[in-house]
């Protein structure tokens, strides 16, 4: 990519897409295409085809997706697999048809087997059963990975797939019903403090371990890969994480300290824990010269400041 390359960021209003957009602008890229859902419905093939035919993007960041936490995945599994398959299939295929120079597909660490060895290496993909609570979403993402790889083999495209760990940061979803664990905890603990609640009830046992990466670090990695590294060098997938994890209980206590909440936590063990541990092996990406810069504490502090400044937060 050069500063004048025509770059399409699909999903630019979301957590990942907005971070990629920020990173591109900070790196001097000027010719960036974006469309809201109202302007372009990516689930409709004819609309996507018309967009590519008219705009002819040279590079595509595929960050558009239907996402959510455990509760949303359990109750909306059909929606998750249907919408994600449609979005990614249309974008990947039209990128091929319109000779896009390079496409980056955003996957997820949930593609790996539930009980795979830790840390998770790229070669563990499809070696054992998935975590049931997010299986529909994971299967959709695996389909996207395999579609990119198959098009690379058959059509000599340059489509790469990155597997980020749990992400957080500005423009995250803080809805208690559909959000991932870190933003959900920020909202829950923030509200408990302001309501004067003596305790906060958390799902599961608090013992599962999770890895968290600030979305600005992910965006920097994605832009680096798009600029300098092709599918032949990267392989079928490449992990992006920070290389460290924390228990859910530890995360809750970290957030409580930043928010200033002095109460206690009680765990509802009738609710699922999900995968016991999910830590990515990031050897491949660090060998390419990328390392994360934002610590978890610094990242959570920044995210909480953004949350408190949002218009809908009192």
C-alpha cells in the first residue's frame, strides 16, 4: 500500500474497523473508503457487487462482523452463523472478482479447540472440538479462513487471515446483554459503584484465563501485515495477541481498582465459564517485527475514560 492506494475498511464503525481507520490515517493513508450499514448492506450480494464495481478498491480490511459475548452467542447462534457467512462470503468473492491486490480477514481466537494445548499455535486449528457456547460464530470464522486459503490456491489471490485474541478499547460494545467480558465488567462495576451496591455478581467461577489486547495494538499489526507481508509468507492464519493472560477474577479486581469500586464479587456458578484458558502463541507475528505497546492496566484506564466520556453514560 502507498498513501494514495484506494483502501476499503469494511466495518469502520465497530471496535476493530474504527481502530484500523485511525491507524491508517495516522500512517498517512488518504484514500480510504467507508460505508455505514445503512449505506451498504454487506449481507446482500447485489449491493456488495455494485459497490466493488463502482469503487474498485485496491485493498480491503474485512472487519465487519456480527459479534457478542457468551450470552449473545448462546441465544443468537443462528443469527451469528448466518450473518457472518453472508458478509464474509460476499466481500471475499467480490474482492477476487474485482482483482483486489490484498485482503485482510479478521478472524478470532475462538476458532481454536476448547481443550487445545496452551498457548494456542496456529497449527491447532481443527484438531479437536470447539467450545460449544460460541461454535456457530467460530464455524463462520473458520469458513472465512478456509475460503481465503482456497481462493489463494485456486486464483492466486493475496488474502490473509489474522486471529486476534480478546479485544477491547474505544467504540467497544458495553451493552450488558451482548458485550464481551471486559466491557461488560466495566459497565457492571461502574454502575455498581454509582448505585452504591455492596456486591457484583459475575458469571461462572472467575477462574478461566483470558488474554486481552488493546484494539489500537491490533490495528497497528494489521496495517503492518497489509503493507509488508503476503499470504505466502504469513501462511493460512497468523495469531495476534499480547502473550499474557489473566483470570476473570483478576480482571474484575483490576477494573474495580481503576473504577474505584470497593465492594465484593459473588460468582454465579450456574452460568458457563466457557473455555478454561485461551492464550495465543504470538511467535509468528513477533518474528515479523511487531510487539504490543499498551499494557492491560493502561488500556483499561484509557477504555474506562472513553466509556465515561460517551454520551450515553451518566
